């Protein structure tokens, strides 16, 4: 049986991180984190098979979503 990943603090993530780390950061499962990265305007880029998320872009995205 798999256990849930340990939630992490925003200060613990690097400037660029993976969708799995996004899930741990937000307290959601990895599948949902990958779905979020596909939303228009979300600060994620694909590099080959990897998806990377910008920490500063995530902050701006949250601020825009909050105002929207």
C-alpha cells in the first residue's frame, strides 16, 4: 500500500520543481498536480519528458487567479 507523500513548505522547494513537488506543496495527489500544470497560463514548461514549474511564476499565477 502506498502512503501519502509528506507535505513540504514553500521555502523548501527550489526555484524550479516538479509536479510531484507541487502536489506535496499543495497537499494534493500527483495526478491532480499534473492536471494543474496543463491549465492555460500555468507556469510549467516541458523539457523533453520532464515538466518543470517556476516558483516565482507560481506566485504570480496564484496572484492572478486570486484577482480573476
